[in-house]
C-alpha cells in the first residue's frame, strides 16, 4: 500500500531520531521500560522505527491495579460515566449491571467506525506505546487483562488497522476501539495474537485517550527539532558563501534580543564561523547589513526553536498523563488515609494545548522557510556570490541550480498550507453535549506533513550553498579551520560537477545529510 504523506514523514522522523549507529543487534535492543512517568518524545520516536519489546515496571503495574480496584469499588457507591451509564448524550441512561458486558462490546464495535487509508506501522506502533504508558500512569480503572493484552500486542508487533480519519481532538475513539477489537480477535492484525477477554467495564477506559494524536505530535516535533538544528548549519554555509555580516549574530544582538532560541542561534552561528582560538568571526562582510534572510535568522529561527521546545514539553507531559474520563484513583494515593476511591469526571482528555502547539510549530516552520527562500535567492545571484548566475558552470545560459528555487518555492507552498491552523475550527457533536473540539488530531497530522516540506526546502539550500562554496574554493582561499568547514566536509557525498544535470539524486543525498548536520550542531552545543 502506498504511504500517505504523514506516514513518509513519520518514517523520516523515526530515522532521524534513531541512534547514530543505525544498527540493531541480531537479538534486538533491550526492552523499552514503560513506567507511566518518564516517556519522552525523543525516546518514543527512536524506538518505533522497527518492532520493539516493552516491559512494564512493577510500580506501574501496582499503580494500574490500584486504579482498577478503585473503579470496581466506585461502581457500587455512585454513578460512574461509561460504567453505570452510557456515553456522550447517553450519559443520563443508566445501565443495569447485567448489561455491562453487552454494552462494552457494543461500544467498541460502534466506535470502531473509520475511514481513509490505513496508517503506516511507525505511527501505529507509536500510538500503542503511548497508550500503554498512559495506562501505566494509573487512573483509567482498566483491568490488568487489557494492559497485558496491549503489552502483548506491542511485543508481537501485531498492529491493528488504524485509518487516517478518526479523532477531532477529544479522544482518538476510533483508533482505540479498533485496537481493542484487535485484542478481542474481531479486527485483523499484522501478526497473529491470541485473543483476550476484556473486563466488563473496559470499553470506555480503553477508548478514552488521545494516543494516536500524541504519537503523531511526538513524531512531528522530534523531526522538526532535528531540521531546525540542521537549518543553523545550512544557513551558516550560505552566510559564508555570501560574505554575511556576522554582527547580526554577535554578543550585542544576543544580549538585546529576547528569547532563549534567538540567543541559541547567535551562539551557534557565531561559533561555527569563528576560527579556533579567536574571539570573533574572521570574515570581512560584503554589506553593512544583509537582507532579512540572513540578518533576521536569530529572531525567526530562534522563535522556531522556542516554539518546538514548548511543543515538546506539552506533548511530553501528555504522554505521561492519566487523562482518562473519568479518572479513578485509589483514595490513599490522593487524600491520605481515606480508603474511598476518588472518581472525577472532567475534561482532561481535551487537548487544545497540543492543537495550538502543533499549529504554532507549523507556522514557525513556515516563517523560517520564508527566510530560507530569500537566502536561496541570494545564492543564485552573482551580486551576492561573485559566481555565474544560478551557480552554473559559466557556459552561456547555463541553468545550474535554477530549479532548486522552484522546488523550494513549491515546498514552501505546501508548508504554508500545512500551517493553516486546524485548531481554529470547532464542531458541536452528540446532541450538543460535546460542543467544542480542538482538532488536535488534524493539527498533529499537518505539522507532521510540514516537516517533509521543510526538509525539501532545506535540502535545496544545502545543495546550493555547498556548490557555491566549492566554486569559490572557500576553504582553500581562507585556510579556515572554523566549524563551517567541518559542515562542508560532511557533504562530500554531494556531486562536484557544476554542469547542467539532473539534481534529483543530489537533492535526496542532501536530505539524508540533514540529521547528520543536526547531530554536529547538537554535539557542538554540548561541547560549548
């Protein structure tokens, strides 16, 4: 089956986040520990590019079991949504105890209704791990049979058919229902798995999750953070090629420009163009001040770094949250010695913070791509580089890298489309009882797709910048040992010839280099 754009983006994110060796032992990596408390976006994404094993900690198991016991006790004490009542507009419908098992199965079957293409393995694996970690946080009241079944599903890489159109930001109900039916043996799985029997009250606790949305958001933010770091390396090469005025990145600018990201950009770029043992960049600028594409990089790409860091924090917090409705906790864990279970009906499953974060991340990437387009225009302009138009080989009318501008502009258009805020929409559902939707699920898919477009544009700039520096023989002429030379050395796999030719292969190679450049920037920052 053809991959969707979001699936291709997820695969790229997982590849970027994998350990540098990219090599797995014959017996596979050790089991991933699930404790409901410490899952991070980066650790999640690094493990789902291939089948994996997971292991729940004893503490997580005890926490989940205590919540299940509390739920069983609560049912005999008070009405509990989804256990003694229906759901949505049926919340006022009381369910006789004798109907619980029938209702559970009916709820799962009805809510599994879905449409669209089946998602790729990486996104589904990430969703399953997120859901298991949420259940390990305690609070769902779900049975241990369901938790053990989900763990077995992950360990067998028995993936359910999760389709593209599902949640609206108030719970990935369709995805979770399909997963539950897979555990019951009613939905097809990619690998055989012995069916399990769910508890009579397990339907709603299993459904009440945004695991698919959070998985997509984790994949997206991890990839964009990689690309944002790579972007600093690529922009630095462009700056050297056009003899940028590095005053725009100096200590004075870092001091007066608000934002941790802006200061980070100034620090990284200044360091990459400063010779070892020197205090300031050794470089005569060609202009008193550059166009915005170079001069405003700290302000725009710094904002992108800050926006992604905030999204990472938000998604990371939700990965480890017991946000099920209702949340059911053992009393002593919350109120001290009171043994009564704590049941709270709430809206914690509603995740507008994730929706707004994803929308903001896509917009910040689009802002950065706008500067990138301006820098690419400088690279093909003889007035900025002193080289033939479009970095051609000097023959009359040579096109050189002319098409890179067009490709980057096309990617920029896709990025602008992905940056249209999905969270601005809303809808009223279930006879008006659910009158707001964050559409976080759509925001997460859009920002996942935004990463692909941004990577394409960034690859265009990298290819042009490397060609310009080689044509200028910049390293030979300057004898530089600055960090930008190390970046250039990492790009030896890019073709040397400036003759007119198909650059498709070079562009693919450039995109493969982006996580390598991101690793260099990260290690450089850690060394500093």
